[in-house]
């Protein structure tokens, strides 16, 4: 596949800047692959669109307030997105080691000092004066693609600092501030560790979950922490030659057994989101229940576990769009996206959704 095949034209006004209320009032495009039928619905209709015995599998990761601002000794400001603790680890006395994405270019050995986003200077602290106060990062290594390895020698945990002073890491195409940070979390978020939300899950509500239960649709949750591997832009001319950064996952044994038994019994397994699709197909090939996946799903991929895909509309030149094309077909995806654009669907993180069965 050529990278140009992942391009499409989107009117800027269709990029959703705010989420709809209530969550399940968003629109839902439904594509039935066997017939090619395309129909328009509301997300609240989901229970009626599924069959008793279907299994929805969602990603219960929770987004950390990972966006921060630091000042260099020279006075320049950097935006730092905390991605995840480094696999190498570090002695507690030396501070935690983290992989970060930096907008700007620090130097190895440089010490960065936290600064509030407004640029007013000084350090921020929580009410108890514990974490988020005199927070500094030591730049240890350049990893490439805007990624760096940093150490946090300041007292307190990195997650504690982020909870005190970090910001919700909204994508750059969202220009409006988010009034409620929880709207960039799913209502079932549990396992802290993502730098971006699994956005297909943002449409669910407790009332919708109750409707799914009445319909006889099982809902399961696995955990894959969303990081650079999900939202990086593809750059290779031949898409299949691109390497994705790996992302960590953890799966409860009994939950996985229920999903596997359902598949063996002929029940449909429907992945909520591209992240969950990657995880389920990773497990289908090698059921190791804790680890990392760098699975890159492109057209021609054989789906062994996923029978349905529930997902938002994605940016051009991303692995997410390549995955949708792998599941729906390249030309079919173009037709679906054309239908959505013509119908004035809302796109991207806070936009509407699509269900392919």
C-alpha cells in the first residue's frame, strides 16, 4: 500500500472541537460487509444493532494528564508529553526514568524546570505543597522521532506531579479548551497509563451499558495503554515498511478465557476501537496476557478473532486508518468516509462513530 492511499479531503469544519452531550447522542454509521449496506443511526441505537450473544470488548485504560510545560536554563519553553515509564527502570534514589515526546529540542544533560502553561514563571504545587512543586527533569538520551528519555530526580512520583499540575493531552487539531477533563475519559476508564484516549469508547454511558445488558450483549474489558504507537503519523512511502512503536498491555486471565470461549462458540467478538483490535489480534496469535504489542494491521491482514469493529473516523496517513481499510476494504472505506463527509458526520476524537459488522 502506498502512503497516498491513506489520504482523503476533509472539510475543516467537520473536525469536532467539542464532544456532544449526552455521550451517546453522537451519530453512528453502520456498514454490513456481507451486503455492502450503509445505514445511519445514533450511537444510542447500538443495543438494537447488535445481537444477543455478541461480545463487545473495550479498552479500560485511563488517560493521565500527561501534557506539561518546562523551561530550559536558556529561558526557552518546551512542551513535554509524558508517554510511559522507561522499560529500563531506575533506582528510586535516582528518580524515575520516563519516555517523553518533546515539542522543541532540548540537549542531553540539560535540566528542565516545570512551568505553568500560561508562562507566568514559578513552579506549581498542589494544595499540600507535595507534588507538582519544584519539579525538574534531567534529559538523558535522544531516542528519535521527537522522543527523549528523561529522569525525574525531584521528590515525589511522576504520576503524582502529573495529577497535580498536568493537563489533558488533547490532540493538536482540537483548538478549544476542554471544560471538563473527564470528557476525554471513557466512563469505564480504570487502569492509569495512557497518553491518549481510546476514543471509540467515549460514546458509552451507564444507561447504554444497561441497554446492552438487557439485549444480551456481553461487555468485557482489556487494557492496552495508548501511546505513540497509536497516534504516530506514517511517513514511509510503502505503508507496510513502517514500524510502529510498541505499547504495553495487561489482560485478566478469566476475561480472556471468556472472550476466547465466546469466539469458539461462534459468537461475534466486536472490538471497541482500533487499539482493542490490535490487542485482540495480538492475543489471537500469541495469548501471552501481559507484554507489549507492535502489531501493524494493514490491508491484506487476516483477522482471526475480531468480527466487528466500532471506531471513530480517523486522520489521513495514520495506522488507524490503515487498520480500518484492512477490516472494511480499501475502496469500501473510501466509500464510507465519503458517505460520512457528505452526511456531515463529525470527525476525529470528539466526532461520531462507525460500526462495521
